[in-house]
């Protein structure tokens, strides 16, 4: 449920445009100072209460950002350390010179080529799958359009929709009869 926290509202109107359901409407208020969050303040004067509340929100925001930055740096440092550890454990480090024989070089080249070929096949399958999904979506859209035209369209649109629906039904029945 989408709500506006009235005590936090400053009346700037910046929340109207990004509202996902377009349900925010500005209404005039008789308050002299916004936001209304005076109850959070130690000061009795409403001007100072609003500014004090805004300052505490700003300080909390900055602290949260600092904490998130520190957590992100720690996570990245852990990842980097893990990568360094895996590099140390692998025998193919560039610092060590290995005695390579012709059969091992050929085996590595063949494995690399097979890996590249597998990637190409997967990419082709993905394109075919996407094309199939697009075709099915278009067919569903045509069906919905024909159903809409049958209900709300003009006489010409209804006739065309009726013809399409007959063809669609025949196609569906043929597909059911051929399916095992």
C-alpha cells in the first residue's frame, strides 16, 4: 500500500512524478512550517523543530551511507582475498614455468575450442527461444485483439475477427489431434 507520511512531507512535490500508481495529489495545508514533525524535536518553536528534525534525518542519512560504504569495501576486500587465494592454489600461475609438451598444448587448444563452440550453440538456442517467445506473444495479442473486436468492433472488424477466430480454432484443434 502506498502512503505519504504527512509528518515528513515538506510540500516540495517531488514525490508526484515518480509515484508508480499516480495516486499522490498535493493538497493545501494551513501549517506555517513544514514538515509537521515537531513532535520529534526538543524545541518548542515550530521553526526550529522542523530544522532540527531535518538535520537529524540528514545526519542519519550520512551515517547510513558511511556504514554501507564501509560494508561494501569490506565485501570487496573479502572477494579480492578469495580471488588471490584461488590464484595461488591453481597450478597455471604465470610466475611458474611449466614444461609444456605438444600433446598437452593440443589438448588445451581442443578444450578451449570446444568451450567456444558450446557457447555459440547456447547463444543460437537462446535466439531461437526468444524468437519463439515473441511469436507466441504476437499470437496471443492477435487473439486478444480479435476477441476485443468481436465484442466492441464495427461490423467490418467483427467479420474479420470472426474469420480469424475460426482459423485459430481450427489450428488449435489440428494441434490437439496431432499431439500424442
